[in-house]
């Protein structure tokens, strides 16, 4: 993809204590609402906001440009217009590269930041030099706590998830990826990138997000790599962010409706398993998924309908990790 050749001009300013990067693709109104929710704290704490438009096919660039100009804060708000859509990792990397800062907060466009959240995240990061990633409590649209802590997704996780049976969820609990509120953070291996603060020193050591992941699995891969390199991660319960899940990508909505998921999702899945478990682990993950689906269909013996999954998933899980989505 040509997006790897694009580098935004670095903003000419002194190093900031932190930046907030909001990535937009076709949701300018959401991005502006998210920016407005976080700007008061950015200004109070001496940070900077970077809004990246990932070559949206609508009028996002024009809308965001007009909003930034009307805001009249050129030292506070910086707009990066990418010529191509390189995906989640590439878009966020553009925002991180645009400014020099001690910490970078990556923020989905479909989020609203609660007052005091950034201060709480900064305080936690500054209190522990080995804390490389910190995230807030994620609140859903109904004001309930959403899952934002996770275990490592293993090949056996594919069987447990595909089986859809509580018996296997209990029997193989350490392979259940979501970490629920009643469970200890000691089992946490990665955190949600809907909102995550990254330490600059960690980025310098590990590199930016892996742009070979177009979208999905880049957060789990980065979290696992960070932990392997000795960096800590934490969820800071005194920070809260509301996340209107699926509004920025639509994939979660498609999954809930059992529709076919985009091939880039499966390409990222393939890359994740190959990177962390090898080719044999990737094959095992797919075979475990088939076994889980077979077990799920055993529900018919009890006169219960099998639980549905995404359309055509059985073939799509073999998507090559090198698949690139067509240019928008």
C-alpha cells in the first residue's frame, strides 16, 4: 500500500506533555463531538489535539477543516489529511508522528471523554516509569461498564468461542478472551485501543503500531509485544470514557447481525495467529474453530438451534495475512 510512503509534516512546536490523536473515517460529526469532549482538558493540561482524516470518501476533510478553523486554536488543534486510507494502525501512526509528546492518547472517533480522564491517565503513567499502556474504564451508551480488558487469544480460544457452550467457557476459562469485571486484572494481557495512552519511550523501543494490520488485532498484538518486552499495562478505574461501539467501523454491528465480515478482519486475524503462534498455530486455530462449530451443532440433539456465526466465516478464516483491501 502506498500509504506507507506518506509522512505528515511534523508540527513545529516545543515537545508537549501529551497529545490526543483522534482518527476519523467517514464520521466527522462523531470525531468533532469526541474532540469537543476532550479539548477542555487538553488545554488545561498543556496538551495538543491531532485529528487525522484517513482519506474519508465523504466530506469529512472539508467538515473537519471548517471546524478547526472556526475553533481558532492553531496551537491546540492540528489536522492531518492522509491521501489514502491505510487503516487503523497507519492512521494513528500519522497522528503520533505529527507531534513530539511524552505520551500519546489514541482515541476512537466514537468516544466521549469524561472530565478528569486524561489527568488520571497521566498521573498513573507518571507514577510508574514501566507503565507503557494505560486505558480508562469504558462505558457503553447505556452507561454500563463494557469489556476493556482481555486475555491472550490462543488457538484454543477459537474452539471455546465457536462452541458457544457455557461448559467450555468454564472448563477453559483462561482461554476466554474477554476479562469480565469480577475477574482479576492479574490475567489481563492487553487492553482496548478505543482509548489508550502510550508512553513515548515504549514507542521508541517497540516501534509504532504494526501497519500490516489494516484493522483489528493490532491492539492485542501490540499489547502482547509490549508485555513481552517488559512493559506494564493497566486499566485506570478513575478515568472513564464512553464508547459508542461499532459506530466508527460497523464491523461489530455486522458480526451481531451474522453478516459476512470484511476480508481485512480475517487477514488481521491470520497475521495475529501466525505472528504469535506460528503457521502451525494458525492452522490449529482454524481447526479448533471447526471443532467448536461442530460441538455447537450438537445442540440439535437437545432440540436447540445452533448459535449463528458470521456468514461465510468457515472459508474466510483462511484469508491470507497479506491480503490488502482495495483502495477506497
